[in-house]
């Protein structure tokens, strides 16, 4: 599984302990250094690079985990996000995590409008599950939704 825009990559430990082979990436040297400090031996999982450009090799991911990455991107990059997650995931693979919904035009974080993610991902992904969340940091409180999107077999 892949954690793009991982920051300090604190979730990598939980996924690793759950049995996943984790790769995490961030283009900020400070974030990667913080992740390396936090992860100990698991720091080998962390890459310094641009999610949109990095060569992850030819084996597609089963899962791409989202938390506060999509909303950190300028809105103009959303089509590129759709293309990139589509090409990095195997057919049937999942984009899952916490998606930030907010009507405000300003950012970052740049929130999703109602139906906007559906419009972005439709034709390539189908929404399989959605839940309210209760563990957000204050800036995201009440505005994050847990969602699971499955890449269609195309
Ligand atoms: C708001 S932070 C979220 C960090 C982490 N996911 C969390 O929940 O704490 C967004 C992160 O995405 C990284 N980022 C933004 N664009 C990126 C890109 N194109 N490639 C890799 N990392 C990127 C930033 O450096 C930043 O660390």
C-alpha cells in the first residue's frame, strides 16, 4: 500500500503491524526527516519525492491511503490525482481514507464540494463505503469523511 503526502507517516506503523507492505512518500525533506525519526527501522518505507513523478516500479499497489493529501493540492491538480491513483492501483484496488469536505473556496486545505469527488472519480472508481469520522484534528473537525473507493476493472 502507498501513503502519498505522508508527512510524519505515523500511520505507516499501524499498517505495517497489520501486515501491509507500506511505501510512504513526501516531497518535503523536513517531512521525510520527521518520518525517519518517528519510524525507526521502518524508515526504509519512506521515499523523498513527488507523488506525481516518482518511479514506484511496475508492481501496482493494492491500496492508496488518503489523509490530508488531496486537500493539500491546488484544485487544478485534482484531475492529475485521479490519473495518478488510477495508474498506480491494480484493477480492483482501493483508494481509502479521510477525505476533507468544505465549501470554502480558500485554502489550503482545499475542501471538496458535495458531489465533487464523485464527479472526479466516476468512470474509474466506485464508492463502496462511507462513514462519519470522529478523530479529526481541529482544522478538519466535522468535515472529514471516511470513504473507500474501488478502482474499476478497466
Ligand atoms: C497536510 S500534509 C498531510 C500529512 C499527513 N498525511 C498527515 O495526515 O499528517 C500534506 C503533505 O503532502 C505533501 N505533499 C504535497 N504535495 C506533494 C506531492 N506532489 N508529492 C509528495 N508529497 C506532497 C506535503 O509536503 C505535506 O507533507
